C-alpha cells in the first residue's frame, strides 16, 4: 500500500458522511467553548478575593461600603448574563459575542 501524502489525507475528509463531519466540527467547537468559559470564569472570579483589600487599603473605604460593593459584584453578573445571552441568541453570533465579552473582561480587569 503506498504512503499517503498530505494532499491525499485531506481528500479523505470528503469520504466522511455529513453526520461524521458535523460531529467532528462540534467536537472542536466544544473545546473552544470550554476554553472560553474557563477564561470567562477566571476573569470574573479572580478579582473577588483581592477587591476588599484594594478597596479598604488603597481607596480607604469603610467596611460597609466594601460589603455593599462585594454584594453588587455577583448581582451585576446575575443581571447582565441573561441580557448578554439574549443579545447573542438574537444576533446568532454567539462565539463572537463570547469573544468580545472575554476581551472586555480582560480590559476591565487589567
């Protein structure tokens, strides 16, 4: 049996059924979504332990103000997540909206 060249390997992709190609695409999309949600969680959760320290030490806020801000932080995420989801579904650009959200979180937390 002759060795397959890179050109002939890519031509084997056309031999797959549409269901197999869709399964391969969804498998690769799964890892992208997993990475994106992991980064989003990291960017949203990372400032939480340090926020009270920064607010009380550098900005000299009272403990009641720090507690109010810490309570509003997850409440803001709870309110904005369904809104962002509705916008992404309506525009049908979920991956692009998720990427823009991650870029925004990186810029805000930097």
